[in-house]
C-alpha cells in the first residue's frame, strides 16, 4: 500500500488517533489536472457551452495591479454607479476632466488581442457569459456588479469582477500552495500558448502555467437547487451533497432518480478517464423527472481548499468505502437526510432500478433498493443551518482581510486593530500638516 493509500484508510481500519486531516500528498500535477483548460477537452460534450481565451503576461499584470482602471473602448453597464471615491476609474479617452494628472491610459492598449477576443466571444455566446479563470470563478465579487451576479454582457463587466475577486488572486498567486513536488509534475501541459506567452505563479516551481479566461454561456433560469457536489475516492463515488445550502421541499422525492443519473454519469464519463483517482466534481441535473442529461460543471482538487459543503473533510477522508444498504441503515441523523447511492458496475441494469420508481419519481423507501451505497446528503427542513439568508455567502470577502483577521481574534483583536488604525491616521494627518 502506498503512502497516499495509507493516508486514506478509515479510522475503522486503524486504532491510531488522527492528529491532522489524512489527505494524500497534493501534487502540482493534480492541481493542473483540475484546471479547466486541461479537463474541458476531455469532457467537452458533457459541459455547458464555453470558450477559452488565452491570457498574455500583460493582461495578467493588469489583473495583479492595484486599483481598478477599466478600458475606454467598452463602457461599463449604465446601471453601474461609479463615484469619485469608488476606486474605479475609466481610462482617459472617455474622461470628461481636463486635468491631465487625473487621466489614466487605456489599459487595453497593452493587450488588444485579449480584449478583441473577449468582445467576439461574448457576441458568439449570445451576449451573456459567466467568467472564470483556470480554477476559480469570481463569486466573491458579485457585490460590486450592477446585477449582483456573475452574468457579464460587456468586457468591462468581466474586468470589474476579476479585479475585485480574492478567488482570482488565489488562482494567480497561490494556486500551488501546499503542493508537494513529484515525478508526475514534469508532465507536459495541454496549451495553445508558446512558452514565452505563459505566465507562472510567483510561489510555484516547475513548468509555467498557461492561464485562460473561461467564458461560459449563461444558463437561463439556472436552478441552483439541482446542482450537486460529488466526492470520488479511489475511483469510487463516495458521497454527494447539495451545492445550494438551503432546504428545498421537492428534493427528497427526486433523490432516487438523481442518484441513478449521477452514478450512471460518473461510471460512463469520469470513473476511468480522469487521470487522478481522488477528485471532486460538480454536476447540474436540470430535468431529473424526465431523466435528462447530467452536465459537468467543474472538477475540483481533492484538497482542503475545496469546500466539502454539507460534509466535513474529516468525515469524507475517514468515511468507509460504500457497502451494501443492509450494512448502512443510518436513517435520518445529524439534521440531514442520508440516502444510499448505488455502486453497481456497468454491466448492471440501471433500467431495472428505474422500473422500481413510482410515477412521481419516488421509491418505496427513502434509501432505495440499490445494492451497495454511498451517502447522498441534502439539507433537511428542520436543520437550523439551512436558512443562510441571515449570512450572505462570501460576506467576509467584502471587507479588508486585516479587518476579517482582527475579528477572528474577538473583541481584543478588534480593539488592537482600531488602535493601530488610529495611529496610522494620526501619523498621516501630521505628515499632511507638515507638508502644508
């Protein structure tokens, strides 16, 4: 047994106490395999329509630069209110001021090909796109968008989200944090960029990373309750949960069909085609009652940076391999609904299980009669943590990191931070008085 496999053995197989999360070593190659530009060509037919725009070093430098200066060739959305104190500036060619000192050069002059590609791609995808980089989407920056969403209709909508997102900064600067070097890290990368056009994160070693802007066609009337996160360990579908952490009364009746659709999709499309045996993938099942297709939305690293949502990583890492339903009668516990998910091989007849379903998509029992099982967790009605409207998602990213860190230390941390802030402001005021 390899070290990585040994780290995945559950506590039921060993009496040794856990002192840290038993993740197998995370390699640079694994992170790269989860990059959109790597896996999208493998599963293009199962993903929503998307286009990749190769990013040049000047554009990446623009994303890393402080401040937000938007190109003049495409104006921001008319409903976006930009005032003098917002920190957002339009380049000089559209500025009404006569003060040359306040004028900013058009940043798109340094990357005209990227700008032109974005304009043409938006038009190709019917005028509305959802942006992301290799790994992350700017979900934490929707507060700054006029639509309060990631939907973008102009290049400036995209630039505003990318420049305002901590998740995008993580992709650029910290994509390989915590990785161990391995022999597989020398594998060549799939890329249409020449070596001179690639850009490498400042904290990484190895071949440079080809960065892309991924523009996905906006899915009209996206039903977030039908998005699910799936955990794969040693090429077995270990467990599944909702991505939208709210209770939906209609979901329990759909679970027998959902579990069959997702299991079938995994076995046919992902189980032996993805290069790593441990990974996390997200799917969207828009028409479960009609047993419609399953869309692959994303593939995420088997690493602590990936949000386990309704699980904890300790649960996932120490969870026994799926066994038969008779051995896992758990019922409803811990404020969530747990269901068995079939792990039959490809020669088993999924159709036979479909015939056992009632006309409304429900089965005779909550767990279903499918041999073998993995946990399918959804939010239960009486789960107090289900109703997340009191705590906006990604709210911590709307404050400076220093404030968030100080708040984590409690009242004493906030007092210390306020004292330091007053000292800084007082010093700046004294310096201004001396300059005058």
